[in-house]
């Protein structure tokens, strides 16, 4: 989110250096680079590299965690697991893994910085309400995803999930003031068409996985609803960073992720006990085809994978935007069906392949629009800096 400022500072530093070369005598007297725009020092290259490193790490966490967790979730059902609430719990119960990082960055903050952060921090009641609200939404979203993964082949499930970019474009327009340009609209139409194509294809549920018969319509509707809710959660998260927390520091990101997922885990555990599914866990573990150890390892690995994915999502929302985060999440669309074909024996028929290609086309359309927007922004910053430089040069002369 600080790209524009950094580019402007870099240009100002270069212009200042050029002005000093052209007017050496005046520079010595302190008049070559007047004004705040030309006095700003050039930011170190390490700052840009650090920003890109953070973005890259978050992208790896999202793609790796999401693909592995989805595959493990489908394996859990295929090997004899049938607890929907257990699958919902493991999607958010990995939050304790973030505690060491949370403590590390809390104690790493300097006293002066921590006092400034505490002074600008929103009231505790307000934060608790936000985290609890996001947690309830996350728990509901996770439950719908659990139903969708149970009722649909993994390849079909992944293609439908690509529609979340369409929903996020709409939510970001209203909540985050993102512009709705032509290529974004094209992306929304293509991704919607892709999901609809999968929905009307009766051959989409042919798979090597154990899919309940006659549940395709319910699975399609629940997965589509979960994608819409997930997009809303991302937009609300960005709104919280921008308007409430007003910070994208790593400690703030981890805190948001920890407390919202803790709330989601509490809601999920309550649902597990309220539904009575906790009574079947022991029998489910004994009947698991790969054995009890494999049952525990599958759930533990799923929890770790979702935790890494969630940390990447929160970090990328804070560093860039909810729309970009959703695009990166959707980049895994071509990956998941391929994994499903290789490991689960899903059938990739012509209609499903076409739907996947349309989804990729819509995704590329959206990415290209962001590329054009970034170029236009950089051009405006350069032109503004040129005008400031010329004005400063004229005033000196």
C-alpha cells in the first residue's frame, strides 16, 4: 500500500541529485532542492526487497496451504471420515501455531513505538466485537466449505471456488472503494459463466472419490455461497485494516488472524458438541481405512495447512488488498483439479476442462487490469514529480 509514496520519494531523490549537479554553487548554499518533495531521501533498496519478500512468502503460504488442505480434506472423506464439524474445526484450530510469532513481534516492538501504537489503538470492546463477528462468519464459511467438499469432487469444487473473485470485485467496489473497470467486469462475467457451466454439467460428479449420490445441487449451492461469504470476509478484513486498525504491521496482521480464527474455532467446537458428532469421533477413528495414526495425522496436517493459508491471506490483505489476495487464492484453480485427477481419480471431462480454462482466462483478465492500473499510477506519480521538480528548478533560478 506504500508503493506510490516510495516511487515518489525515489523520483524526488533523483531530481534533487540532478539539480545539485546542475547548480552546484546553489546546492552548497542550500537552495538547490527546496520544498518537502525534493528534500525526501531516497528509500533504501532493502525496503522494496523486504516488501516483495513478504508478498512472496504470503503467496507461497496461500497456494501451498490451500492446495494441500483441500486435498487432505477430500482424502479424509474418502478414507472413512464423515464428521462435517470436525472438518470445520481443523480449518481454524491451528491458531496456537501463531502464538510464538505473535509473542516475538510483540516484544520486538520498541517501547516508543509500542506506546504510540497503544495510544492509537481502538477500544478493546470494539476490537473484540470485530474479531468475534469475523470469527462467526469464518466458522459459517468453513462449515459450508466442508459440505461442499463432501458433496462434490475436488476438481469441481475448486472450479466453483474460482467464482469468489467475482464476488470480491463487487464487495470491494462497495466496501473498499475499488474501481470496477472493463477488464474486471469481463473477469466477473467469465468466472460466473465458468461456475454456471460446472453447475449444469451432469457429468461433473463422476469421480473416484466417495461422493454421496444426489447431493451435487446442494454441494454446488453451498460452495458458491461459501465463496461469496469468503469474499465478504476478505473485504471486511481490508476495511478493518484501513479504517479501524489503520496499520498493516506484521504484529497487527498476526493479531487479527489469531483472534478471528480463535473465535471461529470456539464456534466450530461448540457446533461439534451441539450436533453430537463428538460422540462418533472414536468410532470414526477406529474405522478409518488407513488406521488411527493416519486419521490423526490427516487432521493435524490439514489444520497446519489451513493455518499457513490463513496467515498468508491476512498478510496479503494487509500488504496489498483483498482483491489481489482473492486473485492469488484463485491462482490455485488449475492446480487443484490436476491434483484431484492424479491423486483422487477425478474425471476431467471436456465441459469441466473448458470451465477451468474460462476461469483461468477470467483470472488473467483481472490480473492484466491490475497491471494497467499500476502502470497508470506510476505514470501519474512520475508526471507529478516532474512538475514539482520543474517548479522547484524555476524558483531556484
